[in-house]
């Protein structure tokens, strides 16, 4: 019976995509499992939920592992008029479980939904509206609805203070606004669930909002290589083209208005050849001054701060790679740092970086917004380094510029200027064969090796993979500059 209930989670899935909803009930085995990054977000959400319970020290925790037990205990505990955590209510064919159900007055209740985000989102309103509807159908009187979000201005000082970590917002009015037609939406979803065939659902922006749908790789599989959704900053143009029956960038009609960069991308798709603006590349290369320092940071950003003086979601750099080229055609020197132990890695990282980052020459990064942001936060945390950080930031040259400006574009980039697409397109070398191949995976791997329960062998393997990954980022930048030099001559 429980499998036929429309839960809050499935209701939200149904709002995003009817096909996804149908498959949850009829073909759940065909839905891909969550990846490591998504699982980490779930785990962080669980941690936040546990901390929120401390806001109500007299609250009662209802086990949520067993569906029937949760329902039975909830019914019995409602009479206690105490804050209830994970109180499950099933009525008819719908089921919801609130993070916190808090008694209000003599016979009313407040719903408090806990989220690890820092602000209220539309999907949160839909979430709580379903809970409220389910509870009221059961017979409870709901007074107000609240969302407890993360206060990103909170600074850790000693043990985590839940009163400061969260800020709670009254969302009752917004919930009431979206609740007017909720019964109609639920009825529509049950029509989908009871259908024998999976509904035909066109792809579109809803595939990525409010969450990345796990079915997207399957649903988008019919698209050709370099589809209109790969158009550089395509946005509404991509959707307009798709809805008019145009699937490939090379097939975009001449009358369709594209900006200059999009036009270059289309021409490259038609010709199969890269676009090269030698003058633009030359202008960029002229901004580089030897010695060249190719720098890359890796960071993690925990929702609950680990170290005193840090805020929720603050970037904590734990690794850097630095390739130094003293003069043209000189053999590069490589320096690296990877934090050891569970203490705050920033002081040692900063100390080691100062030793190897000279006072003159260009500091080459890929996407300076990130590196400059990390450096700025280091200066805020360690004011004695302010002048040094100002000097370093002033010397940064962003290798993203020639690709974001389309001084060079290769069809294999698929509309992206990221180093993960540019490096293989330009040099034939990339990240595909690496066990760690992107920044999110690097962050999770470091956390696992440092704070997780893993063997020494696994820990050492992770650290070796981290060194290879971060090292490729800076070595790859060197290769890119070398290739660009050959195009500017």
C-alpha cells in the first residue's frame, strides 16, 4: 500500500516532470541511482536537520525508517502536544512527514521545514503546501508555516550554536497562495500514476529545475552531437529552436538571430574546423609577464562550518598546485600542497604558498573569480596577509579570457569555455582517464580521506589521485598557453 501513496517527495517530482512521476511507480528500476555529489548533499541536509532539532530540546524524535511504525507513533504522540520530529501523517492516498511539527496554542500546530539552503525557494513553498494539505486533511489545525534556513552570516566560535546557525522565516502567506489548487494537482498526478502508459513529456528547462532530473541522460539521448542546447549561452534561444524542430546547431537557419560568438560556434559546426583569432590571442599573450605562475586551488564548502572563524558554505582551500616557468622555454618547476590532518588547512596552505609564489611575474589561473575569491577570503581570515594578497590578486591573469571571448573555439568544446572542455579540444589531453576528474569529486574525496572511516590504503590512493588531478589543472594551463603561442605567430 505504501508504494501507492503519493508522498511529499513524489508530489514534488510530479510537479517537475509527469514522466518521472509515472516511472517512480511503474519502472523505478530504470531510474538511475544518485551520484556521490547528490548523496553528499542529502547527507549534509540530514546533518542540518539533526542540528535543527536542538532548537526544540523538549521535542520527540519519531523513527522514520519504518513507515507503519512512524504513522502509528505519530498518532499516539499528537496528544502529548510536544514538538514532534518527522511526524508522519497518511490520509487517503497522500502522505507527508514534517521536519518539525510544533504545537501552537491549545489545538493548533506550526509546520517548520528545515532546509540547508540560505534562502526560501519556490519549491520549498510547494513542499510545505503539500505537508499542510495532508495534515489538514487528517484533521489537524495548522496555524502557521515556517522555513528554517541556514544563516550564512553565522560565524562559528566553539560549538555550533543552532540558534545562530538558522534563521526562520514565516512562509504562511506564500503557502496559502499556492495551496488553492493543490487538490486539482494531486488528482492530476493520480491520473498519471494510474495510466498504463508513460506520458510523453517534452524535454525543456524543467529537466534541470528545480533539480537536475536523474532521467535527463535518458530523455535527452535522442539529441544529436552539438545540439541546440549546447549553444553558447543559448537560454531561450535553445528552447525556441528546439520547439521549432531544429535540433543541431549546424542546422540553425541563417535568418535566426545569433550573437557573434554563437555565429562562430555555428560556423565551426558546419566546417568542422576551429576558429582562430590570431590577433586576439596575441593581445592576450602580451599580458603575460615572466616568470609565469600557473596556480589552481581545490576547496570544500561545508554547510555546517568545521573551523572557528568560518561561515556556512565558506570555501576552505585544502590544496594548491603551482607550475612555475621562469622564462620562455624554461623547464617548469612544480610545487604542491595537500593538507594533512583534520585541523584548519588554511594557515599552512597560506604559509606554503607564500614560499613558492614569487613577488614578480604573472599568476595564471583559469576563471579568476574563483581564485581571487579564495584569496580574498584568506585575507579576511588572516589580516596580516592583506598586503600580500592584494599584490598577488593584482598579478592574476585569467586564461579563461581568450576562450570566453572566442579568440579560439573548437567544435569539441560544445559551447563551453571551461578548462575541462578546452584542454582536450586544444591538446587532445584531458581528464577522462582520471579517478578524480572535477572539483566536486575532489572536494568529496578529500573529505572522505580526511574525515571519513577509510583504510590507510584508500586514504593514500585518494591523496595520490588528488595530486594528479590538481596537478593536471596547472600543467594543462601550461599546455594551453604553449598551443596559443603557436597560433599567434
